[in-house]
C-alpha cells in the first residue's frame, strides 16, 4: 500500500512519500491534487479543481505527479515487511528489565531518592 503525508510549513507545501522517504516541495496546485490523484481520473480532477486553477495548471501538476510516481519517488509501495533482510532476520532482545529485588530498603548510595531522605 502506498502512503503519502502532506503538510504546509513556513509557506512551503511539503509532500512526503512515506514508504520511499522522498520529500517534495510542491506548489499549491500539486499540493491539492495529490489527494485526488490515486482515486480520481484526470478528467474528474480537472472538474474538481478548475474553479481555483486553470486547466493548464492542473494538467502540468498532474503530469509532474505522474512522472514522480513513474520514477518511484511518489506513491511507492511498502515492500519493507517482505524484504529478505527483514523476514529472515535474527530475533533480538530490544529491552530487558531485571528485578533483583522487589522490596526497597532505601539504602543504595546511587538511588535517585537520596538514600531514603525524601
């Protein structure tokens, strides 16, 4: 499944291809078009956006997004979970909690509780 994340920050419209890691700074037309690109035809997108942009602007943005997709820079598929290095990896311990004693006598000199004076 392909996934994008988009946001605006400091006057920039940013589109992130989550699976591929590519980051794109796009104009307003492309920023609004990426939401529709995978679900609508080009004609439906033009119809939806033509009140705010010219048909030429929409066509240009559409062609740019299509090129990015064809080059593997946008809407990339998530292949990580099936990658051999992930599937065949050795299991590792990520965290370990060691309980030496379950009762505290507040006598440890290194204790954050200042040896019980709290």
